[in-house]
């Protein structure tokens, strides 16, 4: 197939890509430490079975099992000399499956992923080394004995320079092979190197490609927004969209679970087309049933679909000066006295400008917040240091803060040093958490290890630092005086496990708990009663999470794509039917807060999209 034929086919109707490959190879018994490319050679029947499931589900385009089959990635398994054989085997097994369906016009795309190493000057891989690695893989995909691929899909690229290198190599090898070029974005709608979707679209439009798009990244809602922005920037270019099945949830034992259902995915298929996509499909976490649902939606013009998002660009705020801090003293006293705490989550700025942070903190203080929570690298995205932001808020606004303190990404030396620094700056309230894995954030290649888990860190702070000694038992001259909070979900999927962890945190000295957002007060109250009966001890003071729903799309997104978030159907229907959805979200939050207040020592308010004005409305209901 040449480029003109491919574009003509796109104009006839949208084409459907297949879904994930790697996860389902592992699900069929292949160990996680095995290179997926070798399965093409050693266990081709497994790959063939997955390919066949996608064709039967209605996929128009299959991707070869060659995403990580370049010499740099294969070298991690000592297989760099097998690069050509592995890629040609990927083509051969897919061609054999396609041949079983002569009545279907299924195309074969050669999958080419990132090299797995950063290009110079940010990394140590030169452009010439990258060219050779891409050339070896792409040439193998084009020249397989079974006839080669029909097109190339360069996917999950986070560095435009790397993608441009791959496109250049592909065009050197074939002037007429259709090329789909897809980049991946973080949850704040930027590439890992900071490019916005509109910037990416304009850069891709300058390359000699046939389709540009986005894959992986996050779930359908975010990808729809990114595709819409790309379409606005270059409305004349065909796009592709292949989202993950929501945000991944890490399971015990190292597994990953994706929450988005096939029905939810199907509702986005035609929305992607409305946003400018001519190729749609799935990425991580999607299975044959997701592709089947998208097929049904594409074939039915009247199928339910999601509305297109409205895009708004928020300008950066001006910078502000900083000075020294005063000591906070209030939280421990409020907990001891039974005074109801009102705290609001804030994120430090993505840069050095602090005016917006401080303005929001002042407004929340005036509205009645008794303290403010400062998140540390929320969603594993780069922000100003949380304890620096907390220091500024305490000094400039005069309100006590709770510092989020994740253990992930810190060794014991840094943990203790950061804690002592925070204490010296007057930050004495801590919320100890594991933190988000770096693979979901701005810099997935960043170190993600840790020396201690939250239960252990609570013990270190309460039983050692607060007693005047470090982890090794050596004196630190003066004992710290931290008040320490832990995390708990009052409506968990596995209540017994959550209770075991909570019991350890209490035993190790936790003073209070911040809960995940509560949407079902009755279930939350039942969790508390079950814990107290099972462990024969009172629940520690709870500062209960309340998150106002922003609109119906937000409610559906949280319910379907965010692990651990369950929005009752009744609340989602209320949001859907409400004429003023933001106001309805505030009303639901106010009602929920009124119901949880009897078993809470405070509320932890989590704003949607930085809308502190809506949080102020919720606080008003307490006054």
C-alpha cells in the first residue's frame, strides 16, 4: 500500500487500531523479565492468538509485536544481535494471522517505540547511534520474507527530537511507506520535555508523515482533550488517538490494573472522530472487548458519544518574593481539644512564581480554612519543593500547613535531612504517604526506589526523631516535635487489607489520618465501626477527604478512570441532570460533609482544577 492509497482509505471511513499487546502476552504465562520480542520466535502462537482476537473484534490495523525490539532495548536482555530476526518474526506471525481472514482488508503496521535511552544533550545516546538503531529495526520490518509491513507506526514517543530522527530514517528507507507518528503526554497535557499539544502538532506537521497523533499517555478523557488541541492547531491533518484504559493501579505483587471499561471506551470512539481523528484504537490496558466496543460505536452513527471538551489556556502568574517563616503550633492543639479542622489541598507552582499560590492561600484563610495542605510532586509531576512552598505560605499568609511527605524517591539520608530542614523552617505537621510512581509522571525514567515505607517512616519520626535520635540511634541534639498524619481509604476495594495497614500506622504512632475523598458516607461509617470492632481500639482522629465534582464529565472520569474512586450512580445522575453542574457538585460536597462531620475531627478539601472559590462555598456551609 502506498501513501495515496492509505490516505484515500482514511477518507472513506475512520480506521480502527488494535489494543495492547505486552500485558496480554504476560497474562498468557510469559514472565515479566522476558523480552516481549523473543515471544515472536519462541512462542509465536501466543502472539498469533492475540492478533486473531483483535481481528475478530473488528480491528482494521494490527501492530507488530515489535514495540521494544530495537537494539538498545534488546541489549538489556543480551539480545541486540537478534534485532533483525525478532522484527522479521513479528511481521511473519502477524501476516500468517491476517491471511486467515481474506475477506477482511486488515493492514499491518510495523510498531516502532522509543529507544529507551535519552538522546544527547540530555542523554548519552548520539543522534547517529539513534539513527542506526532505528534503521536496523525499520529495515527489518520493511523487508521481512512475508512481505513486510503496510505502514509504520512510530509510537509512545516523548522526545520530539527522537521521533524526528525515526521519521527521517524511515523516509530514507522508503519514500512511499505510510507513517503514523504518535507522541505521549503527561497528565498536565505536555510531553515529558514540556511541549504542549498544539506545539507538538505544528512540529509534526513539518515532518514527512501521513498521520499524527497521541497514544498511551492517560485515559480517553485526557486523550480527547489532547487530540482536540492538536486538531485546533492543524485542522487539515488527519489524527490518531489510542489512549490507555484509564490510570494504572499498582497491585500487590507487581501487577497493574486499568479501570476503564469497554463500554466507557466505546463512548469515546466517535468523539475522537469528531475531534479530528481518522485512526482510533487502544493502548495499555485495552483488550479485545475494548476494540469490539469501539468497532460497534464507529459502525453506528447514532451510538452514544462524549461531548468535545472546551479548551482554555491559563496564563502564568508573576513571581513573588520570599522571606523567613514562623513556627506553626496549632494542629496538635486542635486535635487534642477536639476542634474541627478545615484544611485545603494546594499544589506548589510548576516554576518559581508563587503569587498565585499565596493569593489562593490568603483567600482560603479568609474563607475559614484553619490550615493548608501542600502536596509534594502530585501525580509524580515536577513542582517546586513542597516544604519550600509550605514555608512561604506560613510566612506570607500566617496559616499553618501540613506538608505531604512521600517516601518514594528518597533514601534514608535524604529523608532525615529533609525532615530536619522542614522542622528548622517551622514546618511541623506531616502527612506521610508512599507517593506516586515516577512512571506516570513527567520523568518516568527518574529513580523510583525507596528505603522505607510509610508505616516505617511514621515509626522513625514518632519513636526516634521526636525522641531526639536519628535512625541509627545517634543524638540529634534536640528532639523534633512533628505531628504525623497517615493516609486511609474509608471505602476501599479490600477493607481487610486497608484495616491491617491502618492498624500498623496507628501502632507506629500516627496522630491523625487524612482520608481519600468520601462520596459514600454510610460506607465510610461502616468501615470505621468494623475497624473498631475488629481491632478493639478507637479510630484515630480522621480529617475526612471531600472533593467537589466539577461537572458530569469530571464525575464520569473519576469513576471510570481513577483507581479507588467510586462515585455513586445517584450522584453521577444528579450531575448529569443539573443545569448548573458546578453548583450541584458543591451541594453534593456540602451534603456529604454534613453526613461525615459526626465521625470526623476535620475535613480535608480537595479542589477540582484549582477552583478554590468552590472550596470557599463548601467552607461557608460549616459556618
